[in-house]
C-alpha cells in the first residue's frame, strides 16, 4: 500500500497536491525481476515512478548487443516515460526490472 508518508519520503520536493493526485490516480504495479517494462516503439501513456527495486534502461543494436544507459532506483522517475507521455511519442529505449520492483 502506497501512503502519502511514503511518497513524501521517496519524492520530498514535490508540491503537496501532487502527492494527493498520485494517490488518487496512480496504478501501483509489482513486477518480478527480469520483466521487460518498455519496448522499442511502444506507446507510452503513463509515467514510471520507482517505489521499490531497480530498473535498467538500455538500447539494443541490430545484433542484439546492449548499450546500458542508466538505472532507476526508489525515489526516481523515468525521464523517458515523462517526456514520451507528454509529447505522445513512442519509446526509443528498453527498460527491464533488475530486481523485483514496485512502480
């Protein structure tokens, strides 16, 4: 269960109304390690906020080689999902749960 207290600890610099909006509108998901969260070309319709666990963002070349970009950890928001959602764009990266996560 996500509480306002937990949100304020994870994301301490947000405006008070944003915590309430997230608690009212967000869909909390628990995902197992190894699960792909974003694929290339996927339409993004929401932002990804990490509550628990670690997510890897990366790209692949035509031979399947991985190019690591960065990790997302608790208290971090995925910039890719925020920007793509705002501009109604498709994902140009892949994201995978490194550990069991809650987003």
